[in-house]
């Protein structure tokens, strides 16, 4: 049975999560376990006081299917930061980044994308498949140099492994993804996916 969820951010920083599955419903209150994220970052990747849109829930389900060995909350955090769940997102910088995870064509090809046409990267399943494959490649590559932190992997996904190895991570990007990841981990747990 499909879970429908409604998240509400309250003033104290806790999240009230209302969800229903079939005839059953529940309410969960999550208090922050760590200091609040920077006031420049949204408190939650899910709009307050609105249901999780069906398209967003479909993306969550795709991530759960295609995540490989990666943490689904991390993948969702990257999607939130990169495209705000817009499957048609495009960034023309550095030759172009496409879709939900803003995958660059050379990066996708490096992990097996079989085409020279980036249009296929707008397909959510294709984008997640190759975005996750690239994320796993980054993790593996950095591990060969003894760099295993999730923060380094997140930075490497965004700006390349050479910049991470040179000590040049984009900390604002890393902090945003980690904040989104925390919120998604809580949502996945409350919705019964974790």
C-alpha cells in the first residue's frame, strides 16, 4: 500500500510527520539531534505544510530501487541540492549537467552510459542509475587514496576527485547535501523505508 506523507516544520525546529497507509494513520515528531543547519539553507527539502508530491514520491521509490550500495538519503540529498527534484534541470556550465542528479555526459559515459547523446540523462531512472554509479565510482576512487569520509565523497561528486585530493572541497555544497540527507533519512525512517 502506498504511503502518503505530510511534513510540517514547527517553530521549535522539530518536524511533525503525518502519514497514512491504507486505513491506518500516525504522527511522528522528530526533534533535531544536532545543531540547526545554517539559516541560509532551507530547514527541510520537503515544503512545509504540503503533502509529498506524487512525482517526488516516484523519485524516492526510484532511488530506493537504483541506489546500489549507496545510502538512499544521501542520493536524495544530492538530488535535492542539484535539481530540487526537477528531472528536466540543465546547467550549461562545464559542458552541461543534466537531470535530477545533474550528471555530466563524460561522467555518465565513464560509468557505462552507452550514448553520446545526453538527452537520455533527462529520464529519471537513467539519471539516477548513472548518477549513483558515478557517486560509487567517486567513493571507490577516493578510497584508493585513503579518503573515505562521506563529506569528501559528496565534494568529489560535485567538483571532482582531483579537487578533493588537492584539499579544495566546496563546503557550502557539502553542508547543504548533508543537511538534506539528514532530513531525508528521518523521512525515510518515519515512512517505513529505512
